[in-house]
């Protein structure tokens, strides 16, 4: 009897070497740290470059915009050119851009360096998810996704405290210099440990869709700017950007239907599990953004906590995520991704219900209990959802699907900043938030999470109605393979 040939979409090795998985985890940590470490340094940057807050915020926005606009395109490039090779290039670019940022002579050069750094981060965020399928066995995918989630949460939690210490001790350039040794370590580990694997399995004649890339990047940039530049207000500039995004989205869909090798094959959206995963991921990220927006004001104004205790309390969420992500991955592997997605959403509903009913009389303990519950639900959902989306993707589409998954999360964060930020501002009913009364801020938090509850119930509805029955899911027979 002839030996059964290894299927093309089988992982390169059934038991991932520790070094390969560690390199993916460190890449995730670097990208997350790059997003969170600079916010605490904005006052120092404003002083060093004699700039306004509106100007220095581009140090943060340039990074996030580069990630959001290019995250799908770099996934497609990885599918065409090879994910290992492109990941190594992304880590090297991120590390080089960090050095350029540290030596930037002007704020404009610093923002440009951050945009380049964001391109490297987009590669790392996308291809780490895509490479999981090449480094771990299918039945261990949830566990690997949990590890990546843990390192992402660690980077988010570590950024503000590490950044504050670096700025205080060494000045603002240290915010970027810290990435150089970490980046070199990650690059060396990835180069030595990641399996080279087979050549990219793409359809003959496939090539990179430049027109689609430009249309998608312009569309996403317009939407992201519309959601962020108004700081909760929505005037004519934001309306114009949003209309531009809608027009761009229409042109992008038309273009994808007419080219032989599209950036995103529209047929992938015939897969109900993928569509459900993307929509619910965006909704959940929208809700989680509310905890970051509203929490500081509730803690400082309503509960009257000092800044140090506010910062410590805000680290509770990322800390819980870091501890819970790997157990969440094991649960997804053991009990099934679809089931644990729904359980995670249900726990988030319970946490948001607590926040919508939260009374100042419950004090700090009441707030932390609600945040811990919401975060636990988020971690369980996110880990199971990532696993459900990525587990049956064929090799030649892993990069672009991973990009779409990351994109849905980023768009949710931008939308949450604008939508729920506006809800909170309207509920507080005070133009100057620093002068709002404790009662007004408490009311704002309750109203914001009533809206968040509605979003989560809608996400539950999508998860129930758009999932594929377990008996029908076949890795060799999904819409992603068409």
C-alpha cells in the first residue's frame, strides 16, 4: 500500500517547536507594545517639539492608520510571496523604523517613522495568525491562539507603565529604542526557528492587486480618520470622509469582481462562519473600546481616585486577559470554537449588564467585578473566534483571511471610539468633561453600556444565525477553497 500523501494544507510539523511559537508570540508582543507604549509619552513629545496635543496625537494615529490600511494587503502579499520571508522583513522594518523614530529631528519625521513602524506591525500582526496553521497541529490551534492573545494583552498592559518609566528615566527617545533589542531578538529567533515550509500554493497567474490595494487603503484611511479626528463630534469634515469611505468601498467591490487575481476573492464571503466571525469581532471590539474610553472618567471623577490608582485599575483588564487567554484556548480546543464563542459573548453580556446598572455606592469593587467579567468574556470569545475563522482556511488564503480578522477588530475599535464616545458625551451633557459632576459621569457610563448591551445582543444573534453546523464544516469543502 502506498503511503498517504501529506495534504497541502497540513501544518509543516505536527508538534510546533517552542522556538517557532515563541517567535510568533514575540512578534505579537512587539506590535502590541508599539501601539500602547507611546500614549504615555505624548506630553513629553509636546514639550520637546513645542507642539499641540492635536499635533502630537499623530504619533499614535500614524501607527494605527498604517496598520489599518495595509493589514489585508500584507496578508495577501504573504500568501503570494511566502509568509515566513515577509514576516522576517516586517520584523526588520519595525526594528529599523524604531531606530529612525528615536533619532527623529522633528515631529513630522517622527510621525513618518511611526507610519513605517506601523507597516512592520501590520505584517507581524497578520502573519503571526496566518503562520499558526504552519507551526501547530489543527487540534492545538486554540492553545496557540491563546498564547498569542496572552502576549498581545501583556504588551497592552506593559506599555503605559514601561513607557512612563522610560520617559522619566531616559527621555522620549527611549520609547522607541527599547524596541531595537527586542526586535533583533525576535528576528533572530524567527529566522532560526520558523519552518521554511513549502513554496506558496497559489493559483497559476496570481499576482498582487495594486488597484485593489490602493482603493482599500484609501477607503480604510477615510473611515478611520472620520472616526477619530472629531473626538466624539461629527461635523462636515467627518461626513465628507465617511462619504468618501462609502464611495471607496463601492469602487473596491466593483474592482474585485473584475480582476483575475483580486486582493480579496469575494467568494470567501459565501462562508457563513467567516462572515459571522468578522462581524462579531467588530462588534465586540466596539464594546471593549467603551471600557477604555469611559473607565478613566468614571474612576477619577465619580469615584474620586488618584491618578496612580486609576492607572492601576485600568491595568486590570489587560492583566486578566493575559492570564485567561491560554486557558481560553484550551477550552476552545476541548469544547469547540462555535460553542465557546457564544459562551464568551454571553459572559460579556453579563459584564456589560453589570456596568449598565453600576452604582457609585458599589465603589471600586463593583467596577472591577464588572470589568473582570466583561474581559473574561472577551478573551474567551476572541480566542475561540480567531480559532474558528483560521482553523479551516486553505494555505493560499491564510494571510488575507488573517488580515481581514485583524481589520475587523481595528475597525471596531475606531467605531467604538467615535460611536460610544459620542453616546457618553451626550449622556454626560457637559462640554467640559473635567467639570462634569460625579452623577453625570455615572449616568454617562450607564447609558453607554446600555448601547453596548444592544450591540452584544446583536452579536449573539449573528453568532447563532450565521454559524455553520458542526456536521457540515469540512476543511476540504469550504467556501474558502473556491
